[in-house]
C-alpha cells in the first residue's frame, strides 16, 4: 500500500509539472496551444501528441525546454528549425501568412485616382487637413511634437549617423539651409528648439498630396513608395569594410561580430532633395572641393 501511495504521489507530481506553465521571456511565442486554422505549420515542425505547439515545434535543439533560457545557444544551427534565417520574421512566416501581418504604410496616401482617405491622415494629425490650404505649425494639430511623432513607427536610428544629425545647426549652417530653401523651393523645418529632426530631410507626405509647386510638397520625384528605398551592391564595399574593421573590432569587444555593407542608393522616396546625388547633404553642409 505504501508503494502504491508513493507511486500515485509521484504520478501527480509529474502531471502537475507537465501542466505547469513554462517560464518564458516576454514576447515569446505561446506554447501548449493548438494552432488556429489561419496558421499553416510545416510538416517537419512537430506538434505534441495533443496537436499543440511546444518548444520542439520551433526549435531543433534537443531538450531545449530543460536548458536555462540564458544558456540557450541562439546561434546554433538548429536553434530555429531549418535555419538560420536572415530575419526572425522570416521564420515566423513559415507558419503565419506574411500579408496578414504587414504593417500599413501610412505615407501611402493616394489611390489610383489621386484621392486620399482622411482616416490615414489621423495617424499623425488630430483631424484631416485640406492639402490645398496653407497652415502654421500650430494649425497642423499633430498628435505629438514633430520631432517625436516619427518614433511611433520608426527607430530613432533608422540609418547610419541618424543621431548625429539631431542637433541645432550653427548660424552659418542655418544661413546655408535658408539659402537652399530659397534656391530649391523646399522647406527644411526644425523642431521647437531649432534642432534638426526627421522631417527636416524626410517628407512625411506622398508626393502629389500637397502640390509640388508648394515648398511643403516639393520633394524627390520617382521611386516606388510601396517598394521604399532601394540599395544596390557597389565595388567600394571592400574598401569600406576594411576601413571600418579595426574600429568595429574595438567597439564590439567580445560581442557578436557585425558586418557592415556599403551599398549605393538606386531609388529613393520621401526626401526633400536627392541624397543619391548629394543634393540633400549640400543643403546643410559645405565641403571643400
């Protein structure tokens, strides 16, 4: 009888451990659930005997659920099944339909007939404005200050040297910027403290929403807004990487190596002036030639 009781208690303990929720980090995929009908799990991604998603569904490391989270080798070939993947989202789309999770491009404002949906304007503005009218900054009724609003969707460092630009230009540079505004009939707006911000260089509205004859609507022509900025490989890449190699090694220490790539702009969108030919840079900077 004693052995039967011990066995029963052991069985209950094991069963309770199996039902105990796995201690996973935030933003981790849930486990012990059955995939919905909208999910297409590949045949080589195993489910448990109840048809539920478990650690082994996504991970090929043996008994990964028994390894402390901080000790899991996330760079192991089998960490993600059939990996490695260039982007983690590429792995997600093995089961989930990419189109269903695609983020809306709120800069894509005009339809084929040149009309726009006022609701799209209200992502940034408290109410839609008339693109034919002129407004002061206060009348734009932005939901956040212009230097902050872009960060609702974009990183603060979306490209190299982005943070280096978020400064107040000196008097000489400011005069140079004002001359460029007059010369090219554009605007290079600053924030309330007189600092460079995202929309100093980047136009937030699709070309054509605001008349291109107006400084606020004048921007780079060409390029596909849906495709976005496109880069292409360039022979200078080898020189660029060699130049940065020593400095990167010093900064990285024992961290995972970062590989930089030098690529040239092939097409660009939503810019006040072209960066491809250097016009945008020269609107603020003066270089010796």
